[in-house]
């Protein structure tokens, strides 16, 4: 069997918090029940006169009801100050049983002329209700205390009835007794089953949520978290796309393929991961979404899943930050006796098709279009123009009015696939 992902202590804390909310309502209901019972005693049953006469039945009922009400008020106050504890759960269950014992027991110990038998009283099922209610406290010890006290009280009242009210033996049959205890036994078993089933469902639910979150986090290691959220949204797993206006940044290491031929696979992966870790921090700082890694190249999109007015400026600022970060990274590499790295970055801005590309069996959320191709070609052209960053005219215009590093013209560039030269820009 697979081990539980959620620690037992965390499960207990969650269930106690759930019990806290329920017990506030239970305490209020118990207070209301005690007040109604006192109103019945003094209003309809002429309780004041009976108390004055020293009626033991009425004194026991009044004292017990007042005590239960005061304890409920204390529980209510404590629950507003702190979360439920197992002690308060036990006390609450005992108060429920005590109320049932007093209300039902007063009719058994002090029978009225029309009294038939304990199990014939409609109120005798209050013990079954108390036993069943103990299960709503979601704690096995609370069931043991609440249901145990209720069943013990019921047994005690039936024994009292048998020995001190012998006339009741002629009023009930063994079938009546059997049915009464079958019902009470079933309620206890239901309370136990309720606790076990609820705890199992809570654990299974919490484990499922934890597994889903772990899967989301692990998926976010391979693709950007923004794309994970996009893919895991409702009805987002069908092939197709929509037109979006975005900024696309392409970066690639210069001469890294030739350098990598001399490295062991472990060292190659280590150096590449160190470089990517530094670069992606700068991408994240400007809100870029990493679309994909292509070896040592990175494709970043600005404007997904939400478009922003300064998407182009964010891309340009990212390129500046990446250059500064690479300078610091090369200092660290030099201290480790490693050669410096150089990179090229191309940025373009325009309309693309963004969506799930592929088949129903395998999809990739990405962007496609001429904007992507041109950003890649600008990155490649940085080698020809001997500059680390090239920004298209469209991206520069889209960034106007927003903060970004100063750009200067790098002249016209003849890009493969385009008839007219394209003016491009570099950092000043």
C-alpha cells in the first residue's frame, strides 16, 4: 500500500479545525436547548412551585440544564480564542450525554402516572442521537467518550427500570428490548464508520491535491509555469490557436557546440544548466514566458498568457539584463578556470498564432509565425554585425513610451525570406 503523503499530525489539525467550526454551532444549539427546557419547566410545568416544594426531580433538571448552559458558554468562548482541542471535544460529548440522561432519566426515576417503560419513551432515542452526533466530531476518542457515555447511561436507566419499576416488565416484550438495542448499536457503528470514512476521504483528498500540485510543479520544471497553468485550465487540451500580438526573444550561445565537443556529458549538462539558471532568472524578472529550450538556445515570449502594454520593452530590458548577468557569470567561470561564454539575442514584435500545436495525442502550447522566424534570424545575424543584441524596428516602436535601454540603429539588414532590408537596432 502506498504511504500517505500527508503527515498524521497535519490530518489531525485539519480535522480539529473542521470540528471547531461545527462545535460552535453545537454549543449554540445546546444553549438554546437548555433555555427552551428551562422555559418549559418554569413556564408550563410550574417549575418554580415544584422547586419551592423541594422537588428533587426539578432541582436536578434545573441545576443540570444551567450547568450545561454555562459549560457551553465556556466552550463557545474558548473556541473563539483558540482551535478545538480533544479535551473540548470530550467535554462537548459528555454534555450531550448529560442532557439526554437528565431529560430521559427524570422520567424514569420520577415516573408519571402514565409512565409505561424506559424504552417506550419517545425521548429514549435521545441516546441514539447523542451516539450518532459524536461521529460528527471526526475523532475516534470523541466517539468513545460521547457514545460510550450515552450507551452506559441507557443501560443504567434500563437496569433501574427493571429493578425499581418492576411494573414495566409487563409493558414491554423481549422484542421491544432487542429492537431498542439494535437501533442504538447501529447508531454507534454508524458514528464509528462516519469517523473512519471521513478521515479516509480527507486523507485521500488531501493526498490527491498534493499529488496534483507536485505534478504541476514538476511539469513547471520542463515548461514555464504560465504554460502549465494554461494547459491545465478547463477545455484547453484541443489542438488550435488564436492570433496574439507578442514580443519574441531568441538567445543562443556563440561557439558552444564546438566547445561542448571537448566536454564530458556530465560537465556539459552542468555548465549549460548553470548558464540557463542565470539567464532564466532575468527572464522571470521581466515576466517572460520560456516557450522552449533548443539545446543552448532559449525562446521567450512576452504577451502570454496575458498581453501587457510594455511587452516589447520587457523583452528589450530582458536582453540588457541577460548581458549584464552573463558578464557576472563569466567572472565566476573565470574563477573556476573556465573560458567565458558569449551569446546572441534577437527580438521582434508582431502577430503570431498561439495555441496547442500538434495532435490530440501530443500537444505543445507554443507560438508560430513570421515573428518567431524573424526573431531567430535576428539572433543569428548578431554574429555578422558583431553585436550581442539586435532589436527589430517593430519591437523598438512598440517599446516607445516605456522604460528600456537606449537603442541606436545598426543599419539595414537583409534578412533571408524578405525582399526589403530591415532596419535593426543595438544597445548604445
